[in-house]
């Protein structure tokens, strides 16, 4: 896992609980999370960390009426760090694109690992990683910034054109998340809309990271791709019903029980 602590916790600690996980942390705040997982026997190794670096700080305000958020970010200092990759078996690499050189090097180092990028915004650093990964999982904002076009589900032809442009970035698998509208992916060669699970959102902070962490877990389990998306979507849907980011990460048992209640969700998918 390379990047956000919430996604790391979701995949490695709460849902996965697996020792087949190597953590890369570049800042003190992330290092504290990953070291706790290492001590609890949840991960195989933590890459070298510069403990003198402090992670950026942010103030987040959530609107409990609709769960939306406003974030004020205060970037921290940046320094070059050298990493020595451990001799561990790695099955999945999840990157948020914030550390492109390290992410791409890890993908090349662990050649058998499945790689995923959480592409929230279209930046040069994110694009460097996106071109290398097996699964490009991007936001609606990323798709708009990259293509210059906005996805409108009432215009299926244009929505498909945008999705196909995104697919050309890595020429493999792509998913475009649409928030409360669901997500787009390719099924049986056709671009498909999978609706979001309907819930009352009180705090969307961390929902995207939880989606990506759950996605990494489900990919590692070699599940059918639709099941991967169901687990990821449900984990995210559960999280927005609780205040907080890391505190809202659901247990796998909660995710599976909620999915059983939504057994007819399969029928709601439709081709564009």
C-alpha cells in the first residue's frame, strides 16, 4: 500500500487482516499507523520511514444534512527518501499517485503483484502511476479533468466516450466512480452502470479511501469483478453513515451481511 492511511487500514487491518501486505510510509503520521499493524502481526513489513518528517495537516468540515465535506489542507515539508524494498511476497499494490517514482518502482520491483491506482484528481504524478497499473480506479472529477468532458448519465453515448478515453490511459481495467450515482465499468465488453447503494449520508470523509482499500482486498481474494465492486461499494456506503474516516471503516462481516440484504442489487445494473 502506498499512500493514504485510511485505505491502508481498510485493506490490511479491518477487512483483510493479512500478513501478505507490505506498507510504504513516507511520513511520521502514516508510519505510526503502519507500525501498529506490523506489531499486531497484520502486515509483513514496513518500508523505511523518515521519522523526522511530519505529515500534512487538514481541517475537515462535514455537512450532516447531506454528508458533503469541505477540506482545508496545510501541506507539510517534502524531502527525498530512499527505500529498500523488503524480500516479501506482494500480491497487490495500491497507490494514490502522490509518490509516483516510488509507486512505479514498486510496480516494477514486484512484477507478479496486481497494481491499483486511486486516481482522485488528474495530476502529472497520478498520470505517471495510472499508465503503469492493472486497475485504474478514478473519480468522476479525474475523468472530467482528463477528458475535458463531464459524465452525464442521461447522455449514454457521451458517457461511454469519456469512459473509453479513460481506458486508454492504462489499456487494461478501468472503473469510474460517480459518488451517489454509482460507478461505471466494463462487463462482457459493454460499459455498465452499477448504481450506488442507497443510504443516508452524514459524513463522506474517507469514503473514497475505504472504497479503494476494500477494492484492493477483494482483488487479492481473486473474486469475480462484480463481487469486487459490490464489496467496495457497500464498504463505502456503510462508512458514510458514520462520522469520521478511520472510525467509519466497516468490518467484513458487516459488509457481507448488508450485501445479503441487498440481494437484488444485481438486477439494477444496466448497460449504457
